[in-house]
């Protein structure tokens, strides 16, 4: 059974940085495109970034472009989201998930979400 475990969230001041990890188990992550999503209370889940299986294609939502960098280490079966210059509006629970493609905004393949990792940006 596929399982993705997010980690790396926490409390950070505006302008700070966090690196989120997405560790896969039960399947080979290199066979999948990866999307990062976030959801704040009262808001719909939004796709913020994705990376294709090969790493050749990436996407960033306008709200995070220039601040976030997505990457993957297939040898470690892990994806990453480096978040720099964090803003209070980045506060949300962040999730990773397999997606159909990374030709634009990510679309999850399944409706099974893990616990995510909480990112709180506050002074």
C-alpha cells in the first residue's frame, strides 16, 4: 500500500525558511510525478508545486514562485519542498501526493491524504 509521510513543518518567523520532506514507502516514488498541496482552515486545498518523475518538468503557483523550490531524490525515495522567504499567508497544512502529470497545476491521482505537516509563519 502506498504511503507518503510529510515532515519538516514547524513554526517560523516571516522571512524564514523550512524544508519539507515527502518520504514514500510501499512503492517506488521515482515512477510517479509528485505534487505539493496546502490547505488552510476554511480554504480549499490548493496545488503549490509539482515535479515530474524524471525531474525534467516543474511547476510553481504564482503565490510561491521564486520562493519555493521543489526537488526529489529518487535514490532515497523522497521528495522535497524548500520554502524560503516565508510569509504568514503560507501558513497551512502541507501535503504531498502522486499526481497525474506536471504540465501545469498538480492534480492528485487519489483522494487519500496523509496527515500532512503543519507550517505556521508568525512573528
